[in-house]
């Protein structure tokens, strides 16, 4: 997310920053981790739909031929 132009830097920093802060701080100070979870939880209700909407927009701009080409490359790569 941080290395591409698909999502804004704010979107990436907010999403990943809250995740990282919750995990690291929650490990050493569980009480503070709970507070971060209380803050992050409602924000996830906004963040995930915004990320999903952007992914939907990206998917709509891809042609079927491109999807088949990507699928065949992925199939050969992971087989």
C-alpha cells in the first residue's frame, strides 16, 4: 500500500499504523491495547469499505482479456 499509487498514503498509514500499534502496544501493555482496539474498531468500519470500494474500482477497469492473461500467468507460477 505504501509503495503504490493505488491508495493514498494517509489510508495506508492509518490502517497499518493502527494495526501495528495495537499489536505491539497490546503485547507489552494490554490495557492500552484494549483502548487502541476501542479506537481502531469503529475506524475499521470506515477503513475496510473504503479499501474495498477502491479495489472494486480497480477491478472494473480491467478487461476480461487482461484477467485471463493474469490468470494464466498466476496458474503457471503457482502450479
